[in-house]
């Protein structure tokens, strides 16, 4: 990943209560670890709606799918702090 590129991407949609909860977890963990995250509404891209459908929220870490439906805070923190990560 290049400098300034968020390591975490949260795919969500407006009005999704699971997305709201996931956003809180992602924001908290990223703030704690000094990481940035990006949030993308799947409703803005038909290809994303087709890809993720009802699995939202979906989180990616370093470009790889990490979780869907719920974000496990411990797993997210481990993925961002494990050795060998940029």
C-alpha cells in the first residue's frame, strides 16, 4: 500500500444498522492504531451491489476481504498489527 492509502475499506449502505455498528468499530480501532479507513456506499455502484448484496457491511484490510455482516474488533486489531503487514 502506498503512503496515505487507507488500509481498511468499509463497504456499506445508508440506513444499515449493522453498517453503523461496523463503522463505530472500524473508526475506533483505526484511531487507536493511527490507521485510516475509507467507507464506500455500495449503492453508488451497481457492480458493488451485485458483488456484496446482502452481505454488507463488508470490510477489507490491505485489499483483502476481512469480515462481513459484523466487524470483530479483536480480529481487526490483529490484522492491522500482525507482523509482516505494511
